[in-house]
C-alpha cells in the first residue's frame, strides 16, 4: 500500500510543477478543443468522470494519438492537485514545463 500512495504523491507533485511552469487546460470543453487542435500531449481524467464523457475524450485522444491517464482520485482531489479550490474533471497538458510528467506517464 505505501508504494501506491508514493506513486500518487509523485504524480501530484508533477501536476503541481506543470501548473507552476507549464501550459495546461482544465475542464471538459477546453480539453476537447485542445484535443481537436492537436496541441494536447497528455490528458488526465478524474476517477468519477461520467462514462460517456470519459469515452468521448478517450476517442478524441485515440484520433489525436494522445495518452490518457486515469487519475486515481476523484475530481475534487484532481482540483486540489491543480491548486484549485473547485473540482476538476479533466486536464489537458499542452506543455510540461519543468515537469517530466508527459515522459513519465507515456512510458508506463
């Protein structure tokens, strides 16, 4: 169990670094726009994203050849990881900044 929480912590710190130094979009609509334009490098989905919404984003990501990471926490936890005080269901990372999150998650 400690190994799993450590992985969760490291992804949270990587998300925090992206928020600080990289470029990203929060939310369903902007994530779809980013996917359509082909700018998204990585998509993060909260665990409680509705199934239809999840499958739609996965389909767009498949067409755009973008990796989708299913975040372990729900949208409140993902919002907190992004440094926001509100729930965040989806997050599109367009530029990782100083973080190696894109490389780390696409190699898994």
